């Protein structure tokens, strides 16, 4: 019998990413980590769902994201002109995360996770990291697992770039921040308007969800073994005796 799975993990890595939760008008900001609505939109596109399709099954998934390589926030200043009149359009600011790497995970019904896994492996629409101008630099599929969301995030190897891992070469294990959906009974959290209700472009709707921050510890594959200092054998009086 095939082993059932209930957690899907995704690697979100690229030159630029942008995950907006409160962007309005000419200022398009980004959160410091992928949003639930953004990742669920990626999964819906991979399955080929229409923008007006019901996404309540996706919204019911428990979501978490691990910050493997936080990246750097950058600002893009854009100008434009109307094609017919030549009139200047409003100046816009767009913010991105540069050189960031995340591991996102969703947990839920086994049949739905299996279907999403198949969609990610052979997507109907190509995935992008928050905006269409931000393609991933590596395959996003990390696999489907069983045993729970936190177990999957703790077992998934560190996905940071080699140059970033080398900065922590003296650490055998590193602590990585995780931002996750707050489950009932877990204590206080922060409310964010990031629960997708509809992706219909005529009337996008998002509700509130509560999140909390925690950490998981993973191995550093590039860690150097600690060396014990052994003083060289040296007799300062040896030359006088000879």
C-alpha cells in the first residue's frame, strides 16, 4: 500500500521575490516572508484552477514558512507614460526581497496534499514568487511527507545558498525562524490580513489569520569540525645543548 502524505514542502528561491499583504495603489510593498495567500495562489495556478474558482479547501490548510535565507529588501522606482496620450502616469514604488530562500509548508487532507503535489510536479501554469516578474531559480518541489508540519520543517535540509551557509561554517546546527498559522490553544499571536477568500480579479477578498513565530534547528552541511589546539613540540633550550 502506498504511504499516505499530509504535508507538502516547497522551496521558494530566486533573484527577486515579492509577497505583498497590504499593497495599495502606487506603493507595492513586500512582507519579509512568503504570505499564505501568495503560496496558495501558486498552488492553485499549478493545479490550473480558474481565478474565480472556490479556494475554501486551500484556505483551510495549515501554513508555515521557514526563513532559510532572509535576503535583502530592495526598492524599485518606476515611471510610465500613457500609450495613447503620452501623459505621465503616477510614479510607483515596488519593493522586493533579493537573494532570499524560504521553505513553505502546507498541512491538510491527504487527498488534497497528494493532488497539490501532482500539480507542483507538473504545473498547468508556471509558478512565480509573488509576482509574475519573479520566477524561481530552482525547482520548487521538495516533496510530500507525513508526520506533521513541524516535523517536516525540522527534517527538511537547510536550503540556503552555499555562500550563505559558509558564513556559519563554525556552527554545526543553525536556528531558523518559522512563521506559522496559530492553532487554537497555542497562545497569543499576531493578526494579518492574509487569509484568501477569493482570487477573483474583479473582487479579491482576504480575511484575517493569526500567526506566531518560532524556531527549528537544522544541520549545517558545511560546518567545519572544531579543532582542539595542540601546542607544537618545541624545546627552547635544544639549540644550546647541541
